[in-house]
C-alpha cells in the first residue's frame, strides 16, 4: 500500500482519504483522485475494502447517537456557562480586596505632635534631602 496525493492520476480501484477516513472509488484507469495536493490517499485492495466499508458504517451507526447527545448538551450548556462566567466576574469585582501596598489602615497608632504622618522613615528622608542639598550647594 502506497500513499498518493490528491489530484494524482491513478489506476481504477478504491482509495482511502487518510484525514477523513472516506473511501474514494476510481472507476477507470487514469482518473485523478479527488482533492488537492494536501490530501493524502492510501490505495486499498478490494478485500480490504470489503472488510473496511462495513466497519466504517458500523462505527458511524454506533457513534452517531453519542454525537447527537454531545451536540444537544453543548448547545444547552453554552448559555449557562456564559451566564456563570459573567456572574462570577461581577461577583469577583465586588468581593475582591482593594489592597494597596504601603498604606496602613486601622492600625490604632496616633501620630505624635512633633512627628510627621508618614513616620520615622519620612523624617530620615527629609534629613537626607537636606544633606544632599547642602553638599550640592558646597560644590
């Protein structure tokens, strides 16, 4: 068995499309295979076709109801999933914390009369700024 591309002129016989698992019969020698160069076909001898044809039909017969159940369930559950997605996004927007790093709320500490509201780090920064300005002026 050899692989052939679509559009190739072949001898009469049966050819299996590898992607779709569809049989393509060729009635006369020299006819091209259906499809383009991207389609791969496999030449099958007639005893293989005699076995493969009913097996493909039986597979379709067995799986067709399951395909129907899947399509019905998907079309029924798609609106429900969209509703849940929108609802959860709205709920998360309401419930999510609006935490901002660097802010302290409800700590229970009072600011001393002489200290700044930012705490001792701000006092150190202001003294550093004053020292940098003094050194720049000294240059």
